[in-house]
C-alpha cells in the first residue's frame, strides 16, 4: 500500500470536510451537540477535535518529519476541544475546510521519496511519514464514524424491536 498512501490519504482527507458540511448544514445543532453518553464525545466535539488536530497536529508533524525534527505528543484534554468552546456547527465545518485546504497543499508537495523519512514522537518513538499519513486518514475516518455513531443514539434508543439490528452501534 505504500505506493498508494499519497493518493489514498489525499482522497480520504479531501472528502472529510464535505461530509462535515453536509452534517452541520442539515442536522439541528442540538442533535450535533448531544452527548451519546456521559464521557462520550458528541458529533460537534468530534468536529472540534478535527479542527484542533488540523491546526496543531498533523500538518505540523509533516513539517517536523520533513525537517528531521522530533515532536511532542498531543493531549486533546489539555489543548483543543476540551479547552475551546464549541462554535456554530456550520462555521466550525467551514473552519475545518479552510484548514484542510492548507493541509492538502502540504501533502501535495510530498513525494514517495519522503515516505520513509522519520522523526521521534515523544510517546511512540520513531515514526515514518508514511505511518503518519496512514494515521491521519484513519483518524479522520474514525472521528467521523464516532460522530455518526453519536448521532445514531437517540434514533436507536427509540427504535423499539429494531434495536437488535443496531447492537454493534449502541453506546451503553
């Protein structure tokens, strides 16, 4: 898959903002902000986290690796969605889209020769640029799925006998 990571990751990262534009443009803010369970992130918190990581984590780490500089771990509980107040959902989705455009420019400058470049992550040790791109795409998809799962909860809870079909998605 190494030969495809630049195109595959770019494709995933390119579509994520449009998914969030659709969600925030169509769904009521109260549903987006609804926590599925105590301690679980609401959809809006997932979006805020994506904004935070777009601003402070992924493109910054790419630049660190390209420069051969080590980088710290990111703690979302001390910086980001836990400390930033949630904004209007549509405005937050637009902020994410603008940040992502800049990130895609960074990725667009990468070549296959860059994929093996390394740096030290403060907690994980030596990482490659290829591994970071894989993680970035998976992170986007994970938090979008997490948000959609949070959005499902009020519907699953009131689906009566059909609840059994959602067993894998019900947050207990």
